[in-house]
């Protein structure tokens, strides 16, 4: 459940970042879209955070503040955040799909 919740949280944080920028809001209005209410998005974010283990929340928040993205995908042992090739031993255990990048500290989502 943590993996799916973190993915939802990450998407929500990207939406909130766009909702905070006046340029994005103006473009959306120009295209005929009404931007979502930020307060309801913030409440949803709080609910999602409650469903994630504390250690993942700490790693996620730290990477989000530092890089603007707290979660990135992993492709062929390469972190798509910092583009460092990680050793095979860095792969998550059986039944897990989350781990940390040894280079940048972002949460890696292995498919």
C-alpha cells in the first residue's frame, strides 16, 4: 500500500506546485479549466501522508524540498533523478518496490 500511496502523494504534490504558480493558473484558465481548490488538495495530501510509514515520509519530504521531486522511477538500475547507475545489491527485497537512491537520496520506484 505504501508504494501506491506514495505515487498518489507525488502526483498530488506536483499538482499543488502548479496550483501555487500564477503562470500555470493563468494558462489553465485561458484553456477553459478551473484550477482545483488548493485547500481540498492540502486535506487530501494530509490524508495520504497518514497512510505512509513515517520513515518513507521523512525521506520523501527531505528529497521533495531538496530536489522538487521526492520520488523517481528506476530504469535498468539507473536512477532517473540523478542518472547514477546503482549496483544490483541496491534493488529492493522480495515483495517491495521502493528503495532509496544511494547517490541523491530520492525514493526509487522499481516497476
